[in-house]
C-alpha cells in the first residue's frame, strides 16, 4: 500500500476532530445561553434527548430520507417538543445557527491527530471527505489548526449525495486527479466510510475510535485503534 499511495483522504468528525467532546461542550453552551428556555429541564436531559434524536436523523440523512436543512432544524424542533418546551416559531433556526457557530469553533482533536498529519503532510497529498456541512467543517478545521494540511475538501453538499453513496467517493476520486489504486480513505464508520470506499476501488483503513467497534472484526479490512499507528503503515 505504502509504495503506490499518493493521496490520503480522512473523514473529519470522530476521526480527526473530536466530535463527541466538542459537541458536548457546544450543547452545554447552547443550554446556558438559552437557560430561560430550559429552566425546567436539566442539561443532562437536554443533551441525552438531543443526541438520541440527532443520531436517528443523521441515519435518515445518509439514507436520503431527509435533506440537509430538514436535518438542521428537525433535530432541535423534535428535541424541544419531546421535552415539552414551548418556543417561538423562529427559535429553532436561531438555536441551530447558535449551535453550529459554537460547535465549529471548538478545537479538540482526536489523540494523535496533529502528530499524524505532521508526519504525513510531506509524503502524501491529504484531503477531507465528509458528510458534515461544508462551511461548518471549514471553520472546524481552521479553529483546530489543521486546515493547512489539506488541499481538498469534499462534502456531501458538493455532490448532493452523502456517504455511503458511491457518488461522493467517485467525486473525491475525480477531484484528486489520482488513480484509484493511489488513494486511501481513513474513517471511523465501517458501513458509511470503509465498505463503500472499498466498493469504489480505493484503499481503506478503519479507525476503530468507538468502544462498540473495538471487538468487531471485518475480514480483509485493515484497521487501527490509534491514529498514530498510521506511521507504521505509511
């Protein structure tokens, strides 16, 4: 793999950018900003409800059952309704914009991310392939100090098809101007990152960054449990 690879694409959230920690902090700050709205609801209850609903809506987005704008607004609307919190009609959009603005400015990276990128930057061209909202992802990368490592950013917004749809992978291949055997994709999600990448004919490395994936085995799929392990591969 090492000898022929020229381009490495990374997923951003959960792979390089510590989404769980950053999202937790952003939700806390949203809760504090709108404490008058949540006065009868605890922070833990709000976060628990939001995360459950957000996860389900992202699954629907990946299946193309809802669009990007629906995802942005429904996650907060359904959360507030589930918590029986009354709100103005225009409050949902305001809340979503506040959340995305705060979220994108959080800086925590996954352990070993910066060291790994520093190691790879002079050896390979690096890119990002993400389902995240393009402008939000750009700010995340700038805020966390990693934007200069990457020459290409491909988001589901650019293509109109989120992972695991093959179209976004084929678009990333086209944008790289490299042949398939010269490209590797690194992501944390087996179903949405790794298997579709392999199906498209590019190399893939599964970053097992979640407890539930640590005991999971997938035949013929190269995997790592820490980003720094990439130094042993490349």
